[in-house]
C-alpha cells in the first residue's frame, strides 16, 4: 500500500472503493465542493487528464480538477510545484494527494476534484462485442468519462468558465466535440496539457495516484489468494505423502484425509505477529514484480504467463481485450472455446396463428359443409 501512513494505517484516497475495485465495477467519485466556491459563484478553471490508458493491468482513471481561476498559477504551480505526474516522484505525488484530502489545508479548502475509474472488466466488455457496430472503443469510453465528470461538476453548482484537457487524438476535432456539449465554457484541448497548464497537472496527479494505489489494492487481494492456494497445495502434498507411507490416521486417530497436517507453527509455538507481517510484506513486494502493468514491461508479461488460468485467464486486474492477454489465452496454453452462433428465434405473427387454424379447418370439412360457414361444435353451446 502507499507509503504515506495515516492514523488508521496506509493512505487510501477516497477515490478508491476496494469492494467495487475487486468486483470489477467501474466507479466515480466527486469530492466535497469548497463552500466558498458556491457562496461567491467563483469563476473556476477545470483540467482533465488520465492515467493508465495503455496498460493491460489495472483501471484507466480519468480525473477532473478545479479551483478559482485566480489561484491556478499561484497555488498549484508556484506554491506546490504541481507538474506532469510522470515528472514527479511517487513520494511527491502521494504527499500532494494526501494534502488535497486533508481538511484545513490550503489545497483542500480551495480545490475540488472528481475521478472516473474504468475497470478492466468494463473496458474489455465494451471492446469485445460480437458485432463491430456494437464495439465501444477506448476513445469513446474516454470521451464519455470526460464528459460525465465535467457534467457532474457543473450539476453540483461549480461555476466552470475555462476547461483545459489533455488531448485524445487530434486536438481540434476533440475540442469541437466538447464545445458542442459545453457551449458556455472556453475550452482548450492540447497535447502535453499536463505540462502546460497547472490545473491539468493537478488532475494528472490525482489520476496517477488513484491508479497506482488501485493496483496495490488489486495486488493485495491477488497475493492473499495466492498464499491461500499455496497453503492448500502444501496441505494436499502432506496428506499424499502420509498415504504413500501407509499412514492413514491423523494425530487423534482420525482419518488422515479428513484432517489437515498441522504445520510447524501449529504444532509448536506460534510465530510472532511481526514475523508474519514481514513475510506478508515480502510476498507482496515480490508480487508487485508484475511491474507497471504495461504490455511492453517484461515483468508484466512474465507474471501474466505464470499466473494464467487456462479457462478463466486472470482476475479483475486484467483487460482481456488487450492483444497481450488474448494471444496468451489463444496460443499459450489456454483452453480453446468454440462459441456457437446464436440462431435467431422464429417469430410468428398473431395472424399466422389464425391462418393456420383456418387452413386446418378447411382440410377437415367438405366443401358443401362450409358453403354457409364452418359448422359449430357442441362445445360452443
């Protein structure tokens, strides 16, 4: 977890909900609005940036950051040295995020922010549609996340007059789209906006910290599962060894298959809590060797290969729509699955039902009997 410690342990920003993250659900968060911005209807500038567009592991996080126009340079750039998140060290990013989340600090009292964390499951399900016409590509998902964040901030009463956005694709085309949605704002879309405009730099820091800690939360859950599987495997090997030796009884005369072989810790003195914490930390650090999560990272690719389930692939941390993941499942030991094409169900009109009845009635009666209509049966009386 993040290095910065709070009173209750490692720093977890409010932009992350572990239950939603671990269940594969996308999530959005809007910070409390500084009361003074609403009271004075203060003109504000807003910046948008993202983190995690290219990785195969972890969410893609979009962030919108806003504050009074008059404070953008003085508070963000001059006093707190906000810059492109890739330029700042992890320690500096975490420190800025913590101050932003701490009451009675200058950043907290003058700034607001919002995030949209698109889960790997949401990204993949949009991109892996059977029909090309139904595909919800990454650019469209990013555009919709950006618009939803800005709309949400407007709806909460913030007087946003100037918007600065780090571009997706061609800046001019992207800017025109946003100008149609937000006609009252002055919008600037530019490449490297996170280096040019302090409010976009601040948004990039929020997005980057959120994504980095989200990866740590995902790993903590994954490492917990791996430790449990390792213990279960060791217990199974212990039982098998006893059976091979011909020992079919447990410690109390019970069947060896019904009782787990006690570990050295169980049979002897328990391990100190500090030692258990150290072991867990070591395993977590080793597991973070999945690297940055980018397909170009050899550590990430190696981890994916070593931890791939042949049927289910990976957990909520993986984007199955990425070529790296798809190729592994299809060519590196994954089980081949043939999905039959869904046949369209036959539809029958109501009139067809009556026509069929009439045709059958004409077969069952003679021409003379139907001269004045079909005969009525006894059941009609």
